[in-house]
């Protein structure tokens, strides 16, 4: 989805409406000064939403070759990493 582009003066006058629009439509806004982008207003995405989006992108693109619990198990010791006071 292409972001909305708004001149800084328009953003200054209608910032609350623009912020509400970003929150409801989840569409980012690029703010410009003299035609050049200077800032971006993006919707806040929760970690859960970000995770769901990533999983949706991967669905059908990747497959797990082993059991899920084994795949998700921590691998720090097997990788030779020491965490905390284990050194």
C-alpha cells in the first residue's frame, strides 16, 4: 500500500485528524517540506500483529523438517553460547 504524502503545513494544521487516520487505516503518512520527505508517521503494530504478519508471509513458503517442540527448543548450549553465570 502506497503511503499518503502530506506537506508539513497541512500536517501542522490537521495533525490530530491525520494521526486518527493512520490509527484507523494502518496506512503510513510521509511528511514533506518543499517536496522532500522529512518524516514518516506509521501505525503502531503490536508484537503479536507483527508475528502474525510474518507467519502469514511465510505460510506456503517454508516448511518445518522436524517436530515443532524440537524446532522451538533453546539451542544456546549446543551453539557454544554461555548465558548468565554459566561461564
